[in-house]
C-alpha cells in the first residue's frame, strides 16, 4: 500500500494540496483491507496451529484445515460466509451499507 501511495502521489492521483485522494483499492474481502488499515498482520498458513480461539471477522480467506480441532471459533459478519460453518459462536455484524 505504501508503494501504491507513492505512485499515486507521483502521478497526482493523490493531491496533498487540495486533499483529494483518487486512490481506491477493490479487494475480494473488505475485512482484509480493514485489517491491514488497523495493523493486523495477514494470516499465513500455520499461524493458527497453537490457537485456542479463532475469531473470523466476516471473510472466507482461510483454510479450515488450519483451525485446530480443539479451538473455539467465533464468527462475526453480516452474511453467511464460509466461516460460519466452523463457528461455535456467531455474532452479528453490519454490512457496509448499514455503517
């Protein structure tokens, strides 16, 4: 993202003087972009092997075989993504149109 921002500034897609930002990212999973924005590292295969609790925040970008069998799974989202099938607890979430 930092490299994209540098390119956007160089080619005047972002204009610091007028506070105009024309840079936009379209991603398959909005929650992944939000996680990057707030500094949550990207999930990598094997990261969950010691997890006792797995919190799936409304996206399907995970491998179900990476979730330990004894881990409790919490799913939060606005639609029934793939993650809902592995959840021990399901919490509601707001769609982007409701926020």
